[in-house]
């Protein structure tokens, strides 16, 4: 794997206290068409931070919100669409209108609470132009792959490049390869024998989520990353002695390994570049 530290954050996930897991996104087109980012006092805090204010690139808006939350001590900022006509909003943004209304937010009257959320894994399994990874015969494409085409900061809306172009290339390459070139005996690691411990998979999963949110979010510090790495290493140690017969525990191990690589990459890359931003 490579470039695991390059994670794109979407600046405006819908923030609902107590809701966790998959976040509903408030599309950037909302800001593109006049939605204003405001703090709880109604101030447009992106003005003066970037010449495009609310329309600055994703990483800059995400950091602007992060700083504003740090300053205010609050959990979210707001998108204000209340200057728009309700019928227009209903027609132009039916899904956003409906999803918000379902949670008691009428976007023509109420401000939409938002906060940055993890969005796209720019790095991943290192893959070449024919989508082959560094393991002979193993292909990777789509978001899981790191082809290098996004650099350190993916532009919005071009995951199609990874999915369609590299998916096709992988298929063509596999079809062109002779059967003899295909790997037949790649050994997956097996859980160790002996006495294996039962683990509380949902609790550990939540712990990984919390550690990553606290230590490897939009702005990273060496101290935070070291703490995150220590916590995730502890989880990996627990899992090395765990009973892997449950699918949820195997998934947990995958998650912990990915989290470990993200933290290790973020710690090793001292400079801020693209989607990776270090404060020290
Ligand atoms: C809310 C949201 C909005 C987005 N909007 C845009 C946009 O507007 N434009 C854009 O370009 N990109 C957008 N993206 C990014 C884009 O959707 C993703 O990058 C893209 O869908 C990734 O496709 P994929 O096929 O690589 O992976 P996925 O779509 O994640 O597909 C992976 C598949 O593998 C399956 N799977 C996982 N583990 C296993 C296993 N062990 N065995 C078998 N199957 C397994 C999963 O169930 C899933 O079906 C958005 C992403 C999100 C989350």
C-alpha cells in the first residue's frame, strides 16, 4: 500500500448529535448555488480565509471549518440556504430537502448543521497502469487502489477514472495474461492455533472510529498521531490473540490494519501536502 495518509475529507457532512456511521453529505453544489457557511452567531467565517470563501477547494473549506470548531468549541457549523424559495429548494435538491426534513430541518427556514467527514481514500493498494499490484497476479482498481492519478489531493467527482478506466484495464490485463501467469497458491494468513480470545467486535470497531476521528482528522499533530498509533497497535495486539471465526472480527482486523497504515503514513510524512495537513 502507499500514500495511505492522503484522505479526502468532505467539508459538509450533515451533523446530527448521536448519529454515527455513514453520514449524509450536503453536496457542494449547495454552496455553489449560494449556500453560505456560517457559525452559530451567523458570521460567514470563510470570508477572508480564502479569496473564494465558501467556494474554496474541499481541503481548505474542511480546514476552515475545523479551525472554526476549534475556536468556538462547538460540534458543527451551518449552511444557510434560507434566502432561497422553498419550492425552488424542493425541486432543485429533492434528496437533501427530504433527508433534512426527515430529521426535522426545513432547509428553507433552518440552517443545515454540518461538519467535515472522511470521504475518499486517495492512497491504497499500489497499482500500475494495468491495475496490477506489487503481488504478481493480484489486481486492484477503484477506490481501493492507489494509481497516483489523484496526486495528493483528488478533485471532486472523478472516481469514475479509478473505477471505469482502471477496472477495464484490469479486466483486459487479466484476459491477456496466460493462465500460467495467474497466481494459484497465494496463502492468506491464518489465525494462530491455541487458546483464542473472544473480543467485543462492535466496541472495538467504535474505538477505532473514535481514535481515528480524534487523532487523524483534518489537521494532524505528531503528538496526536503517536497516540493514535499506540491505541491502534494495542487493538492489533488484542486481535492477534483473538478468535477469528466470526466475520465481524476479521473485518475488524482489516479495519485496524488500515487504520494503522493511515496513522503510520501520516506520522512519516512531516510536510503538509494536498489532503494531508500537519500542524507540527
Ligand atoms: C456519499 C458519497 C458521495 C460520493 N459522491 C461522488 C461523486 O459525486 N462523484 C464521484 O466521482 N465520486 C463520488 N464518491 C466516491 C465514489 O462513490 C467512490 O469512490 C466509488 O463508488 C468507489 O467505487 P469502488 O467500486 O472502488 O468501491 P465500492 O463502491 O466501495 O465497492 C466495493 C464493493 O466491494 C464490496 N465488498 C467489500 N468487501 C468485500 C468482500 N470481502 N467480499 C466481497 N465484496 C466485498 C462492497 O460491498 C462494495 O459493493 C462519493 C462517495 C460517497 C461515500
